[in-house]
C-alpha cells in the first residue's frame, strides 16, 4: 500500500513537471522543472529496485548536464523571441508526431487491458545473488565495452567541437604565442643602449 502511494506520488509529480517543461516560457524555469522531473523519475527507479540507475540519473543528469545547461541559458545572450517565432512553422509536424505517439500509447494501453495474458508472457529476469549495480557493470564492461568506449569517444568529440565552435577571442586581450617566443632572435630580444654617465634614458 505504501509503495503504491509513493508510486502514484512520484508518477504524478513527474508527469506534471514534464508538462511544465514545455508549458513555461522562461527557459530557466523549464530547466528547474526538468530537474524536478528527473528527481521523481529517480524515485520511481528506487521503487523498482534500480538504485544504481536512480543515482546515475541524479548525479549525471541533474548534477552535470542540467546544471551546465542552466549556466549556458543564463550566460548566453539567446534571443528567445526569435526562436519562438518559428513555432507556428513547425506546428503541423509537431502535431503529427504527437498524434502518432498518442495512437501508439492508446494501442499499447488497449492491448494491456484487453489482453492481460501479454504481460504474463513477458520474460522475467533470472534470479541472481548479485546486485543490479554489479550486474550492469559486468554487462557494460564485458559484452558492451566497445560500444561504451565508442559512446565516450563521441561525447568527447562533441565536447571539443562545441568548445571550438563557441570560443571567441577578444581583440583587446593580449595572448601568448609560444611559436613567436621560441622563434625570436637575439637582435629582436635584446637591445643594447649606451647611456652617458650621469644621464638616464629619456
């Protein structure tokens, strides 16, 4: 009874926060609602016994991705009025995709209600003495180790590309040129000046 109560609580808050992400106009508020949705999704994972996925959802997505996105939204001068101007242009495509997803959900829920034997035929995970965290680690670093490394490489390339594309040098700031420093000659680096006795440089 208590688990069912927490399930409905987390589920309602998660759906409500997800709706507010696309409903609010302020992008900073949208990010905060997305953080709330991730916390409630992590609560659902805990109820399912997947505590590792819950911690990954909080640590990785909330602690890194969403905070980084929040700083980007707050620091960049993004013209959100211009972005919202093309909303009506893509409205038919978005409505078609939403209608398709609605039909799929109706079909799935209808099949679940009218044919409950389908749920009974779903494969059950084998009972094991190890925790789900250890099981995920064994699968991830044995069977899918190359795909895991490829995903990390793709993320690294994407991060470097984002830094290169957004990096802007200011003209008024003097920067160090290692090649110019190494390529200097003695005549360029040292200047000998004869100064008369009792007189300094003007």
